[in-house]
C-alpha cells in the first residue's frame, strides 16, 4: 500500500489580508513564497543553521495549511493569508536576501513531521523578543546555533524529540482533494476510504453520526446513512450524497476535532493515510482499478473509431492498455502520457457514462449487458439490480453452479450469495459487491450457459 504523503506544491495561492478581509489573491511559485516569507521574518546575518531551522518551520507551516486544505475547507479560495496574525508575513513587493534565497533553493522540499504522523507539523513560531509562543523562538534559535546546534537539534529543542525532517519530497501541482463529482452509493475510490475515516473520527465527538463499520473503498448504503446524519446535524441538504460543500464541511470538522492546525495535534496517522490504490495508474500496475479501467476503455473504444479496440480483458496495465490510454488522451485533448492520472481517470468515467447514453440503435438489444458504471451491493434496488438478477438466474437455471436468485430488483442475501459464488469461481475479490470485473464475468457466463443448453 502507498501512503498519501504531502507533496511540495509548485504554486501557492496567497490572500493579501486577513481571511475575511476583502483583498486580492495572488498565485506565487512555492519557492518564491518561502524566500519572501523568510526574507520578511529573519536576517541573512544569522548563523546558517538558525536560518535553516527557521526556513524549515516556515515551509512546514505553509504545507500544513495546504495539505489539510485549512482555508478551502472553510469556503475560502486560497491556501494561506499574508497576515502574521493568522499565518506568515508575505510582502507582495518584497525582495529576497541572496543568502536566504540560496538556502531556500537547497531545502525548499524538506519539512518537519512528527514520527507517527503524516501531515507537516504546524510549526508555530514567534520572534522570542516582543512576542512569546508555544513553538520556535526565532532569536532563541540564533543562540542555539551559536552553541553549535544543528537545524534538527534546534527544532527538537522547541518542538520535541519526536520530530524528524522529511527530505526531498516530490514537487507536484497542488490538487484539491474533492474528486470533482458527487460521491454516492456505487462509487469506489481511495477518497471514499478517506471520507469514512474522517466521518468515524468526527462521530467520536458527535455520536449521533452512526459508525461506519468498514474502511473499504466502497461507498455503501451504510456510508450514505452516516453522511445523511452528518448533513442533518450541520444544516446541509440531507441527500446522503457528498457534493463539494459536504466534502469540505466534513474536512473542516475533521481538522477541528483532530486539531490538525495545532502544535499539539492528534495528527493524521500513517495508517489513516494509506492508499489502497495508487492515485495514478500506469504500465505494470494490476488489480481492481486496472480491470475497471480496461473494461471502460474497451466499451469506449468499441464505439469510437478514433481509439483502437484491442479487447483489454486483463487485470494488468500492459502495452495494449497504454496504447489505448494514449489514443484516448489524444482524442479528449489531454496531455498524452499513457499514464492515467486523476484528470484522465475522470475523463474516462465521463466518456463511459456518455457512451452508455448514446449507444447506437443497432446495439440497443445488448444494452442490458453493459456495466452501469457504479458497483451494486446488498440493500440496493432498481433496474440495474434487476438486470443483474436476470443474468444470475440464467446461470443458475442452466448450470446449477450458483445458489440462484429471486428476480425482484432487490439486492438481497440470496443475490449476494450468488455473486460470491461467481467471484470464487473466477478468482475475483470475494466481497459480494458487483464491480466491473464481476459484472463482466456474470454477463459472459450467462451468455455462454445459454449457448450450451
């Protein structure tokens, strides 16, 4: 499993005023932002190790704001303010000290973290002369550097022995955590697991929110009920679906109960930050996401002559998958990399949904065979559950190899047992949930079982 570690953003959006103040936002390269803050806060004549300790604190402070989306979670459209009362001093027209700029260039992608946590430390600091605080004393760091203390020793003096420095973090464009589409029953992804973890932690402080019993990547009916209760408590429309406003309200409450932006924080543990699937898919990857990706690409390419149809029935991201991904990216005006990042994955999902809505007339008789684009689980009902049960009934009637179903449109225990039997037969994750891989095998088995009768 990968870890959702912080990255160094290429840019940061700075609000030139207090949070509620009517002031403009400016977008600044992250390195330039740190150079500006450091040149505003400290002196180039200080010992080098004191300068490094202060810059590491400034980097970590800014990254804490960004990683936890502190301001976006409150409805603001910026990452940080330039108000020292709330954040760090930034002067729009400020110049850099050359000595400080050189040090920033050397360490801008390093930051402070507590040993058992993931998020950058909320490295509070003050000058140590006119103001005092829980955190680093800027002038005090000078005294420690003159005692030959290293930057890490200086930082541990103020922030505790349980901190360390993360070196050479990757530099990437900053992306909002909200996936860009409503999250509802049938959705799957690491963002769903994140949502469940956050709701469960909030429920410790707000026990009316029901506990979600699993931390899987599936957005289940149980998850929907917890979301609905959260929405009721915090005066949001109680739909059970997570739109952008609900996502960031959950994020805000999670930050609050965990005291993320606090020096003495409960913090985000390594286990909480684990990703079940990588955030991007590329050559050599395998697993559920690849099976789903290949299924979606197969359907899209079958109906789009500009994308080669290569029959991608595989659990591996192979050369054929890469070729189709590159053709898809070219067709949809996305940078052609052959890698499925968040933007490409979102475009594929949308293209698949659009394809289902525009199936040519000559293929409408096969419409029921196409995966609906979202998973099906026990407790769901409706047209797609009915289709699923009809395929399962055909398998049972012709092979007697699965328990069978009642074709009612209600995903009940018997339907789940039959789905599990299919998953065991085809070596698919045995969970009773119908994703693209399970759907495909059920449809193909049902069709072949009819042919053999």
